[in-house]
């Protein structure tokens, strides 16, 4: 077995970003940029008002002074002229500051009287002007290649004045669930010894959440010929194949053998983590094949640790950025760990992280409540309540 850090490194080294494609900006949310996005012009393009009020010369800022209002300035409709002594222009937030003005008096500190305005006490000392280029300048890179277009970064992409962007193609994912005991949800209650196939539903949701497109979902019995056929179908349809189950050491563990005749090259076979030791990674040609454990909790923990970074890397993103462990207080005591690095499912509360009471790899009820993974190196001693731990959003 290899350690978790080694498995993460090998994953990064064996995944290549998919080709780029151009999409309209309004269809780009959630995608990963395949190019740097640079600004096409300065923003603001000129000095603009940060408030509704009156544009004036700073030298006329005297309480009680009366200034002649000579026009208006609105966003997109600037005042055509210049401000002289004892003059003002009614101005609105975002409008270009007229020539000759170097200050905006907020309307709360001004009183309009006909075609004049009187400045009131409390108007200074700020001038409430956003300088040209104070946000960014022409040529500034606003978003780097590999950035995911989240709601916040979509704003910057639009501000760069891009109607379309280059993004990496979304990975097409095929998921194969294996196991004689598995049936579709809704059918298990009618069949003795049957189990609802649940892991692939969580895996599919994770894939979609990080930008993958699940194009094929298959389920196979523990029979090598049938599974090999399913493996061929999956590789023909997808850029990435994910297999759940069939990866331990028994007679029915066929997850890797089902790809053997198709040219599987193994990258790693097992990882010294708990839960999730049977997780493995291989390639058939240039297509990654990731094998996850069959137990639903193990499958979801390893999917978070390996599948999410893998999908990000296939889209040109930084795989390591998806493993951002943070220091957080743990509200309960933790037992010592054994010889494997352990990831403890936990729930965030106002008092800190609370570990799930049932940490068994097949436990599905506590999985639904767990939103963090506490990372504990192999051989860690027990901890007391309140100690700081390393945790990853789950």
C-alpha cells in the first residue's frame, strides 16, 4: 500500500486536462478556464462618482455656500462641459466626474434651492470619487487559467468584457456499480437479501457538482465476462470510468480484472487510509479508471479525496486546491489511530467538529449528517475535547 499523499501525487501526474472549447459566457458557470482572462480596458474608464450628490471643486467646500447647478451627469450620459468656480453638477453613482470637478458632495449634505445648491455641515472630508483604473487596468489578468467560474468569478469574467470564454471540456463519466446483492432503489424491499445500490448515486452527484457529466450508469453482477463487457461500454462512452465495489481480495473482486483484457495499466492498487483502503487508480490508454470501495461511506470518502481532485485536474484545475485542509477545533475526544491514516466523519457545530458516533465504512445514516472529514495521520495519539485538528469540507 501507498500513503494518501503518494496517491494524490500519482493521480496528478497521470491525469491530463481535456481539450478546450469556446462557450458563451452565460453557459460558462461552473466550468474551468482554459485561458487567462485579461481586461480589455481600464475600470473605471474615467473618474466616476461613488455617491449620488453634486460634483464640485474642492476649493468651494464651505458650509452654507451656494453653488449654481449647471447640469446633470448620469451613468452612461456624462455632463458635456466643465465646472467653474461656484458651480456644481448634479451627479449620480457611477457617472463620470465632469472636467474641473475633484470632489462629490453627498446629497445628504446638500440642499437644492431652484437652480442652486447649498452645502451643509458634515459633507467632508472624503471626495467620493473612484479613480480611473482603480479597480483594474487594461491588460490586467483578472482570472488565471484553471480558475473555476463560480458566481464570484463570473462577475470578473464579465467585467473583462468577454462574451465567450475558452474552457476545458467537461469530462464524460461512466459509473459501474458491481455486486450480486445490489438492486435499484425501490426494489430491495421486495427481495430477500437484496441491498439498494446507493454508492453510485452519491458518486454521480459529486461528479456533476464538480463539472463532470455522467453519461452512463451501469450495474453488473460478479461475473467477469459480463463486467468486461460493461467495462468496454463505459470506456467507449466516457473520458473517465468510476467503478464501485469489487476491489478487495476475495473471489468476487473483479473490478481490476474486468479491465485487464482492455489494456489496464495500474497506477496504484491500494492506499493506506481508513476508510477506503481498496481504492485504486489505473488507465486504459489515456482514460483514467478509478476504483472505489463498495461500502457507501468508503466510496464517498475516497470520492471526495481522489475523485473530486481528479475531475478538477481533467478540466485544467488545480487538483491540490481541492484538498484544502483547515485547522478546526474538535468538540469531542478522538481515539488513537492505528497503522492507517484515518478520516473521521464529523459535523460542524458552534462548539467545533463533532465526530459521528458510528464510523463504520458501511454506515449510511451518519454519512448524511457529516459535512467534514477530520484527517488523522497513522499512529496519532488520542486527543482531548477542544484540540485543533486538520479538517476538509466533505
